[in-house]
C-alpha cells in the first residue's frame, strides 16, 4: 500500500525549502504520468514519503520570447504552448509537438517540465528543444545550474536532476535570420498516441544554402539525440547539393549505430529514413527552392 | 495519513471538504458528493469518461488529486440541466441519437461544453480535436459530432 504525505507549495521559495528540509520527496506537476503510476500502485512510490504539488507556483509558469533569447517555465502546459501566438509565429515546431501530445484533457494539465523530467524515451518535448540547443535551469536552495538538454537524460526515466533540485525553466537562443522548421511524428493513431518516432528539423538558411541545421530524433534512441552525421552532411551545403534521400539513409544508419539491431529496427530504419527525407524536402520547398 | 481541508465549487455550490492525500477529484465527486454522473472508465487518462471542467478547462478527473484543485470551480454533467430544462447540448445529443450505452456521454458533454464555452462556432475539425480524448465504443462518433454542431448552431442564436 502506497502511503505519503501530500504537501502543496505556493512559491518557488517554498518548493526549495521543502526540498532542502525533507527527504524522499516526489514532485507532482500536471500529474498525467504520475497519477497513472500512483493509481497502479507503482513500487517506486514505496520510496516516497512526501508528494509535493507545485501546480500553484506562478514563478514556474509562462513563455517569454525575446529577440535573442527565449524561456519557457517548467509548469507551462502543452495547451498553453499550442495556443500561444508567439510560439505559433516564432517557434511553430514547439507548438506542433505540443499539439501531438495526448488529448485536449491531457494537454490542459500536462506540463513541458513534467514531460522532460519524466524523461520517457518517447517524450515529445525533447526533440524541438534539443534542436534549439536548449538548456535547463535546475535550481536548489543554494542557487541554479544550467544543463544542456541533450545531457539531461542518462537513461529512459532517469535524469541528472538531483533530489534537492527542481526544474525551473527551459532557456534557449532564438533562431536568427531566415529559418525553417518541421516537426513530424509517427504514432499508431492520431490522438492519445505514443510516438513510435518523432523528428524535429530546424535550419538557418542563407543564400540558398544551409548555414546551421539540427535534425533531432524522438523515440528512435533510448535518450533523444541530435543526428550529428546528418547535421554534418547538411551543414554548409547549398540546396542544389542536398540529396534528401541520402540524408534519410545517413540518419537511419546513425540510429542503428546507437541502438544496434533491435526487434523494431526493420520498421524504424526505413520509417526514420523517410521521415528525415520528408523533413529535408519540406525544408527545401519552404525555402522556395525548386531544384 | 492526515486529511487535507479543501474548498471547491461544484456546479455553483461551495463545498468544504476533508480529502485524503490520494483522493482523486473523481473519487470526491462520486464518493463524497454522490455525483455519480461522472464515470470511471480506464482510470489512466485514456478514455475521457471522467472528464469534468476545472476552471474552464476539460480535464480527466482521474488524473487530478482533489487537493490540487483547492479553490477551483468545477462543472460536472449534473451542472448542465437547469430549471428551464435540459441544456442545448443535452437536447442535441438526444435529437441526434448521440447516445447508445451512455457511459461515455457525461465525458463527451463536458468536453463539448468546454469547447463551446471558449469557441461558440467550432469547425468540424475543432470539434474532433476537442473530443479526441473521449472514447465511445458504440456510436462511431458521427452522431456525437453532429450533436455538437447542432448545439453550437442552436445555442449560438
């Protein structure tokens, strides 16, 4: 039988105080993952003495996008992300990822911070934020440290967040100049769907060539990673030099290089290859290149 | 384990309650307030049968602790009918035969109400998105979508 004391914090200071003073504290945000585990009396709750509800902490909410830098509070819900006009205009791939998550009811509660900290291998928030080169601000009572998002997950459901820390916000540099993006997801159905594969492509372009590019997978590898070989292949190429199918093959090779041949490889290899090919074709089309 | 004091407003009525640390909003509504219109289906946020409106947003009441919504305004299916009769959504569900076994209906009505409260003239796609977290194993959904469209037309007048 799971037993814990429920605590509610109303400010960040209160959260940090509780995390310092008490041991065996589990933070509760939107609850759309945690409440499922709780209902199923997951053995992980045997090591928890306190459940700390932080949903009322205003300092952890909100979206701020400046000309140079942007930040998203950890408690920002997926519904808030997809309905934000700023996100839609400047970072549409983040809105696309948010809208692909769960259902309306889930998106109304589930938070971007919860998605990251829960760190499921299939979590949809990673690839758009890794493409942005995002860092996480992890705060404890003594201060804050920044961790690059791609270094945050050690293994599915296991992160470098310490027991006395809370994820405060996600910070990133805004893409500059002319840029194009795409977010793609393959699931078994349209709604309430767990990603089989997802992908973000974010490219800064100049003079019909790629200046900077990030192609990042979700659900393809145990922890989400940028496809370095694909990025290397595409960077500094003119549009005319790019073969989208080749980019797809490089990404697929890179995925199998990380995961090894698995039961899902005969499906995921060609699927990822096509997903990357499609994303690159979309990029060229959006950039107005008619090859 | 210690009980927690919470105050919630359900369908316009204030309730001061003591709730357990693992008590879900769904449990409070059904067990403490005896409002059994809200149904428990899957208990893991997939089926939407337990959908209620919390502070204007549709949520799965199986995934929320009651203590988390202290101070909130909640609307359940019991809040639809008024002295002047059935709500336009209820009338439309009957008119369009959007109900067979009826188990999903309270959740469908709440998702539809949350949509129409914020978007009185939804497109068919917007209706489908609003209802995507609600499973119905009887109707095949078309009648439900028709009913929401009808309610939007009639209610909007």
